[in-house]
């Protein structure tokens, strides 16, 4: 099988490349990424030299070059991780989110139809369902929960999902969609809650908690997200949506306090700051469909996963320093500049 993995130098995409090379060493992978501020080619350093792996720097909105690539490579499966992914940035600049997340998706689907891709998989998010009330612990997102978005980010992801389903119905695109809850694990860009807090705590800087820190997220280790996508894209039913989540709901303040405790830092570093506009209260996934249809099960519980993740960032301080200083942006030129 030949796979195209877009957004492959980002957090989840890079973890997914490693997952696929490990689980399906016979497959060939083309890893595509534009290398925006969120894309770090160093995340894929461990794949260098693997004959089943090739990196391509490309914009998913660049129709001409995307078509050329699809014509050359004749992919069996396309998995689209490429996106603008940070809610706070979408509040500052919505338009970029529309261009990348919606238009980019349509280009990849047009190419998939034109060049006979067997399965197009769209990596979506539980944020398309909006939020749940804090006091209703009995409510969960199922695949039937209506789309009801809060931020420009989630609205752009929901628009992409609707377009993927429209391509299925109108053009017969063979597709699946996965909607996962918040991920944590190695290689996450330190603008997101967990790596940001680890990095600030490491430097004894204040930890900015939005509002009162009571918003709840349903955390899943990135490895378990990858195993879910792998099952769906290979064995999921054509035209279906699958939720992925492991019932690990935590209030933000709990997560932040866990990080401080693990690092032996004082809670006095916590600073409550102005809340995010439109801040979703609670996310919680009902994963029964993927469990029952595809036999998916997460391997990580939050306590083990968060400890391992904190250790990973402490063992990879050079990675963190390069990302926060911006040095990682030069790596592509070093590696590919003269080729
Ligand atoms: P990320 O921001 O770390 O990675 C996104 C990657 O896409 C980056 O490497 C970036 O360079 C690349 N990219 C951006 N625009 C591009 C373009 N025009 N062409 C090619 N590449 C481009 O994000 P992530 O956290 O790894 O998320 C990956 C996907 O998973 C996204 O679609 C996101 O919506 C979804 N998702 C994320 C989470 C989470 O908790 N992080 C949860 C559920 C779903
Ligand atoms: P984030 O990692 O941005 O993911 P998302 O908004 O997609 O869920 O944020 C996770 C939660 O943490 C969210 O409720 C916002 C909150 N948060 C803070 O309190 N402080 C921060 O500095 C950041 C980045 C997030």
C-alpha cells in the first residue's frame, strides 16, 4: 500500500508516521507538509534513511503540484492531518483557517477522485460538536450529535467534514472521518496547554490558566489516536464517521496541578488570566462505535500517559528549546537546501 500523510511534520502527523512505519513496515509513506510555524521537520528525524519513507514540502492548497504528486505516486490511501489547529490563533486570524482547513481539503479530495485513491481519511475533531454543560456528566458526544461549532477553528473543521460527506454522496468518494478528543504526547507544539505548561514550569515562569481553569477536556494519548485512525482508514466502513476518545475527562486546573507536582514546582506559579472568547466548557467522547465495530481500545490511562509525556519533554529539552527559539525553522534548508 502507498500512503499519503499530510501535515506529517506536525504533532499528530509525525506520531502517525512512526506508528505506520512500525505497524506496517511493508507500506510506503509519502509524508507531506508545508512546514508552517507548526511543522517541524526534526519531528521526523527518526525516519531519515528509511527506504519506505519520503518527505515532500508542499501546500495542500497548491492544486497543480498536488495533482502532479498524485499522478506520480498513485496513492492507495490519503490521510489528511494538515490544518491550522490552534483555537486561539483562529480567533486572531480566521481566514487562514478557512483557506487551509476547507480549501486544502477540497484540493486533496479532487486529487483523490481524479487519481483513483481507494480511501480518503479526514482527521477531524470532537470540537465540531461544540461543547457540553459542565454539570451534565451523563452527556457525551456520539456520531449523531449535531454539529454546533464555537470557534473559527472548529467551524472550519466542521465545514471540511461537511464537504467530505458531500463528496461522498455527490461524487462517490470513498471516505471516512475520525473525530478525536484532545491529544497529548511527544512532539506537540508548545502553544497547546500541556507542553506550554511543562515548558513554563521548567523555566519557573507563570502558568497562564484561562478563566477559572474549570473547563474540561477529554485527554487521549496520541498513540491511541494513531491506532484508531489506522483501524478506521483500513477497515472502517465507507462514508462513516467514528469518534475516538478514552474517557479521560479532566478540568484544566487539574492537569496544570499534575504537571507542577510531577516537576516539583509550586502552585504559586499558576496565574489566572482572561478567559478565551467563546471558550468551550466541556468535551467528552462516547467511543462505543469504534470499540464495537473495529475493536479499538486505548492502551494509555491518563496517569501513566501524562507522567511519560512530562518525562519525554524533560528528556528532550533541546527539542523544546529549538522550537521556542525558532531554530527548528532552519532545519529544512539544512537538510534539503542543496538538493
Ligand atoms: P499541528 O498544528 O501540530 O500540525 C498541523 C501540521 O499541518 C503542521 O505540520 C503544519 O505545518 C501543516 N500544515 C498547515 N497548513 C498546511 C498546508 N496548507 N499544507 C500542508 N501542510 C500544512 O496539529 P495537530 O495537533 O498535529 O493536529 C493534526 C490534525 O488533527 C488537525 O487536522 C487537527 O484538527 C486534528 N486534531 C487535533 C487534535 C489535538 O488535540 N491536537 C485533536 C483532534 C483532532
Ligand atoms: P488547547 O491545548 O489550546 O486545546 P483546545 O482549545 O483545542 O481544547 O487548550 C486546552 C484547554 O486549556 C482549553 O480549555 C484552553 C486551556 N488553556 C489555558 O488555560 N491556558 C493556555 O495557555 C492554553 C494554551 C490553553
